[in-house]
C-alpha cells in the first residue's frame, strides 16, 4: 500500500492546560494506531499535549456555512440557554 492510498486523518490535541481538544491538522496513515503515533510525533514535539484524537476525514460531517442563519437562529429565542443573567461565584475558572 503506497502513501497515496493511505486515508486522511484529522488530528485533535488536548493541551495540558486545556479542557477540550482542538483541531491541529491532518495527516495520512494506514490505520488508527499509526495515525495516533504519527500525530504524536508531528503535533506534540514539545510535550504540549496530554490526549490525541484522530478521526478519518471522510467520517466528519459539517454544516454548510451558508445555512448558518437557519441552523442557529432558533437558539436565539431561548434565553434560558444563554446563562448571561447568572452570577458566577469567585473561584470558578472553567464555566
């Protein structure tokens, strides 16, 4: 199997100080295990990550940016989903 035939993987890294995974790039690998190992070598050279996710690119489904008004507009009508009127106590850093 040549490298041109390898599937494309999207790489997400969780940093030591972060709470979520962030997309950092893409790579090609023959399977998930090698994709994780290659992602570690390419995207965490300075030990900045604590967790790696790899996802086959063709498994990702995304919304169409041109349809964002129809997709996100209904949420604006539900004020209870936007906790802007709550007081956040001191000492709460991740909310």
